[in-house]
C-alpha cells in the first residue's frame, strides 16, 4: 500500500493538537498550507512534516562512531565512515 501524501485538514489539525475549527481557520489564513482539489482541502504531508520538524521518509540511527546517520526508512542503518 502506498503511504498517503496528503492529510485532510481534520487529520492535520489532530496531529497539531488543535481542533478541526482551528485547523480550518489556519488554512483560511494561510498558516496551514493546503491544496484544493475540487471541494476537498488537503494538507501536503511534506509540509506538515516540516512544520512538525519530522524528517520525511528517513529514520535517524546512531552510527558506531557516535555520529548520527540518516538512512531511508526501512533500509536499516549505514555508517558514514
């Protein structure tokens, strides 16, 4: 199954810890970037990840030398040495 690339405003609001109404108000003001497809208002996952400080599609694993190495999700850890 392909991971979702967008969230509904309701889903994004829940992830941000705010109410549905606050989510729609933020979208109306432009504080929450959205894409309109017909009547649907969607929040791009990449935008929400950046807002939350989440690295999209990457896991952070400690390297053997004490440095952190960012690797694509699901591919395990690789040392940068």
